């Protein structure tokens, strides 16, 4: 029997991985007792680390009361409290939240809310959602239609309506002049051009990750980009949707990454760090005017059975309380600065370490064959697989993704939980350096 047939599970890959036994704080242990430092918080999920006592206690208390109440039959205190907290953290004028069980559902919900709002306003010609490539917004067919990553989307194109895409601002690749980079004008202009090309009366929304996640490797936009994008959306009556599934939740030093530029979207979604791996949970919040218009027109059409269940909401609330009471966003900034500086240091030692980027503890580095052109390493070197494997052997987990508009570059997310200390940063660097060697 081939290797992948030995398990009754099937996921994307046929490689077997260690069997997880326990996890505490930033560490995880397999059933053989080997310890791993969770250097990517899973897939940038477990932001406050594993087995946090406050969260476990909140979940235990909720479990003893009730674990499920169907949302059309009951309201729950946990969901109400988490919605109030979400409204407090979201930009002004977003007083209500809608919960889902994950990021793809939250993205789908945002698109559907935007569409229902357009229909409610008698603007039903607007249906196209412009997004970017590379990008990842989820695996369900609606979220996939706005995902800019062809290996994942092409097989399903016949089953969905692919949406217009513009390039994500990768100035480090495109060799732009410094003024363009500072203003973000070059890339924002592509949005305007796309809107005009497609016909502004058909454009529903622009969907963007304020700081890129795994698809771009922690891509930080040029300084003026988010602001310019906001202005263009306003000019053409296009809704701005922020996908903060990965960048939200405090990892960048702010609860929502867009706060770094003081830009408020019309609709935002968050998931991974929101319940930080303790429960499947996502959320969507929108400007009150949008929510009111949709509710007045008969309500939001779709929901998800498990969404907003009291156990997930209790977990989410406790996660946010932990972030606030322990000042973990400040720690994300402090440890992020230290880790980024140490990653930059790898460039001196290894000429194949290219761009190092990110904010707070949403960080990534690239492997390149030429630092000037940023050309990726030769495929045949299999550097991607080898680096992940070497790090694994040394007990360090890093998140890797072959990407670059696709699939021809290698970048690695280094995103430990935001409870990380200097000792953990040093342990990451020691094992990473050894693996790169
Ligand atoms: N949007 C972004 C930016 C993501 O990173 C992800 C997950 N990697 C998703 C959406 C989809 O989330 P989920 O896997 O929870 O459905």
C-alpha cells in the first residue's frame, strides 16, 4: 500500500506528518514526545498560543451552560457580547457583526451582503468584485472566484464566475521609483483603470487584504496605497471590503491591520486569530447603513448552522480579553521588530535570502537566486521542501507557500504566537539559521 493509503484521512498532501499530542503556549509535542516551536501559529491562527487558561476556563463555563442554540431559535449572551466587542474594535459606524465558522464563509458573506445592499438600493447591475493576484480569499466557490491563485481556481472556472483581478503591489519586484512607492499611486491607478475598463456601473466591490497573508508572504502595501484605494472606491460608488482573516486579531500590533493607515472599509471580515484556534469562528462587520438597508429589504439571506454558536463565541470573547488584558498587541510590535531585524540579518549570511517583510508578528522572508532581480531560486534545488523539512527536524514549524503570482517563488511565514518572548525569538533564529545552512 502506498504511503498515503495508510491513513483513513485525506487532505491536500500525501505526506504523513507527526501525530500531535499536546500543545502549551508556543510549543507543541507529538506522540513520540518531540517538541516543536509553533513558529507560524498553525496557519497564522493560534495567535495567543495554545491551552490558554483564561480561554479554556471560559469555554468550560460555557460548555456547562449550553454548547449550541440555533440562531433562529435563540439569542445567546456569548454571541451578543462578542458582537458588542467586535463593534467596539471595528471602525466607527459598524455596530453589528455577523458570525461564521471560518474565513471562507466570512468572505462569501461579505460579498453577498454587498450584493444584497446593491439590490436593495436598486443598483442590481453591480455584481463584479475586483480582487488582486496573488491572493487567497477562501476555498468555497464564491471565495474562490475572487481568489488570485490559478492552481487553485482553474479546475473550477467552469463552475463559477471568475472576477476581475489587478496585481497586488509588489514594488520590490517591479522596480518602481521611490515616489511611486511612497504614494502607492502606481498600483492604485490599476484599480481605477480596471473599474473603467469593466464599466463602473457593474462594479460592486473591491476586496483586499490590508497586509497580505500567505499568498503574498506578508506583503505590506506602499504608504499611500490603502488611502488611494479608499478614494477610488468612493469616487465610483464601489464598496471596499477588507479581508482581515489573517491580518486581523492583533498579530500586526493593531487589532485590524488597516488601522496602520487609518483607513476604514465598508465591510470587513476576520477569522483566524479571532478565536485563535480555540473554536471555528469568523466574523463580518459592515457599515450600519449597509446592514440597515439589507435588513429593511427583508434580511440577510444566507447563514451557517454552526455560526455564532455560544461555545465559539465564548472562546472568541476570552481570546480578545486575553489580548487586551495582557497587552499582547504591544508585545506583537516589540517582538515583531526584534524578529524582523534578526531575519534581516540573515541576508548578510545567506545571499539567497531575499526580501524580508511584514509588520508586527506577521512576517515573511523569500528565497531568491538573485537579490537584485528577486528571481526565485531554481526549482531543481527543492529549497522550499528542504528548508521546511530541516526546520521540522530541528523542532521548528514555519509556514511555507510557493507563490509569486502564482507559483514560482518560495516564501516562508515566520509568525509565532504573539505571546512569544525574546528567548523564543532566539530559538526560532537559531533553528532557522541552522536549517538554512
Ligand atoms: N482569507 C484569507 C486572507 C485567508 O488567509 C484565509 C485562510 N488562509 C481565508 C480567507 C479562508 O479562511 P478559511 O480557511 O478559514 O476558510
